[in-house]
C-alpha cells in the first residue's frame, strides 16, 4: 500500500496477509517460503473490505471470485466463509486492542 498506515491498520494489514497466506491459501503454498508473497495482489482489496465494514458474506464472495475466476479452482464457499469470519475476528481483536491502548495515559 502506498500510504502510511496507523499502527492499528498496519497490524490488521499484517494479520490479513497472514490469514490469506496460511489459512485461505487456495493454491497450497503456505509451506513454501519462496511463495510468501503469492497473495499480495489480493491483500489491498481484502483489507479495504475489512476497513469498509464488509460482511462475512461480502468478503467470502470476493475470495471465492478470486479462487474461481482468476485461479480457475472449483468453488469452496464453506472455506471462503470460514476465512472471512476469521478475518472479521482479527479485525475485532485489533480494533479492541488499539481502542483500549489509545485510551490509556
């Protein structure tokens, strides 16, 4: 991303990257260090969806479209929904962490 992110946004961006690489991983490269950047092209849009308060269904639909339309895989809606829910859980955790820490003196 071109702009400087706040600490909370940077953490969410990094967590999103981790989830896409380690959990979503439609092409199975999570154990290949040389493929660590394989999903970076999709990261900004997934991050944007999270920041725009997209629903799990909207995020899952985006992930499914990447896997089916761009990568040519069969649909796996259950896995896409699980990944979307995990991403939203991370967003809640990061938001709560940074909200509570910003309120401290």
